[in-house]
């Protein structure tokens, strides 16, 4: 009698039966649209904090050169001597860059997900009752703000387009020279086209912030209609404070209020 041979045959290909490796939870979450919206909201909140503090710090300009320069120096030497000079600022910059990159990546990949979900354009004209002007211009305002940030860093941080950056000054009573930030800001805004670019970019930043501040609640799921009044008030108030503060600086220099 023929013997039945039972053999356990392996998978046809080397990959067929391989157990699927689980990705870490946060990466898994980020691969979903909800996860990306969370990332947009949380990084947005962080950057709103930066923009607010940056604007408040820059108000020192109205108190004069010494106040603004000492404030910039304070940031450079944050927590010194507990931490070496410049370290804390670099950690904060690292956090800001991380938030910025994540915010851009999430925006870009959400746009791609949206396009994949609707490869054929809407055939009828859209009824933009809910999607207002700010929300429809999010990508454009975001891109122009991005161009502004690149210029701004080349201008006031790296001095590529501003020969006053890098100058040092010693004030009475100080033991060392510090960066002469005030002079470089004035030099920047003394160029009318540059000052006007700052005005336009900051108005667009305001439009971007208005919709962003409004959307945070939606993205995080806190969108009970009862709170809509407060959401609108918060988004309007926040964007207005930033625009008025930031636009005032180039306007004040052009008007000769500060020089
Ligand atoms: C008219 C409005 C603004 C003025 C007068 C201004 C002024 C300045 C100055 C003077 C610096 C250099 C500080 C230093 O070297 O110590 C700076 C850096 C910077 N600004 Fe602004 N800024 C304005 C608006 C903005 C806006 C709207 C953003 C972002 C959306 C922004 C983002 C930055 C960043 C990322 C840096 C580099 C910070 C660092 O690495 O230390 N600024 N700004």
C-alpha cells in the first residue's frame, strides 16, 4: 500500500507568510487624515505661540534701540549660566523648525489625500457658503507667508540682504558688546518695497491665522455649534492682534515715527 506523504510546503514566495510588522502608534495615526489634521492643529498652536511672543518682543522697538537689543541679547543668553550661551535658543529653534516641517508636510499630504479622493473636479460651480475666503486661500496665503519667512531670515537673521546685520554695540553700563538688532530692523524697513512686502505678507499671515485659529477646534473635534461664537471671536481677535502689531513696525519706520 502506497504511503501517504504529508509535507508542509512553505510559502510560494519568501514574503507571503511573513507577519506584518506593526508600525509605532504615532506613525500609524499620522498615516490617517485625522492624524494629519491633529498634527496640523498642534503644530499650528505651537507656531501661533511663537508668532504672538515674537510680536510682543518686537514691541520693544517702541521703547528704543537699547531695549530691543537687550531683549535680543536676553534671548541669546536664555538660562545662562545654567546652560551655555545660545543653547536654549537653539533648542527652541529646533522645536520651531520641527513644528514648521511637520505643519508643511501634513498640509502637503492632506492636499494629496483630498486630490486622490476626488480625482475629477467638481462639475458645477461651488457654493462657498461655509468655505469662506480665508479657508479657500489657505494654500496661497501659506505659500506667500513661506516666501516671506525665507526673505525675513535672509534679511534680519543671516544678513544676506541686509548689510547692517552682524554689527555690535556697547551700551553704557554693559560689560560687553551685543548685537545691534534695532539698527538692522530700521535699515530693512527704510527700503520702501521691503517695508510694503512686510505689510502685505503680514496681512496674509493674518488671514492664514484667522482660518487656522478657527480650524484648530474642528481638527481637534471641539466643534459644538454652541461654541461657534467664541471660536470666531478668538480667531478674529488673535489674527487682528498679530496683524496690527506686525504691520505697525514697517509702517512706523516709513512714517518716521521710529528711526
Ligand atoms: C514686522 C514684523 C516682524 C519683525 C519686525 C521681526 C523682527 C525680527 C528680528 C529683528 C529678528 C532677528 C532677531 C535676532 O537676530 O536676534 C527676527 C527673527 C525671526 N523672525 Fe521675525 N519679525 C517679524 C515678523 C515675523 C513673522 C510674521 C514671522 C513668522 C511667521 C517671523 C519669524 C522669525 C523667525 C523664525 C526668526 C528667527 C529666530 C531665531 O532663529 O532666532 N518674524 N525677526
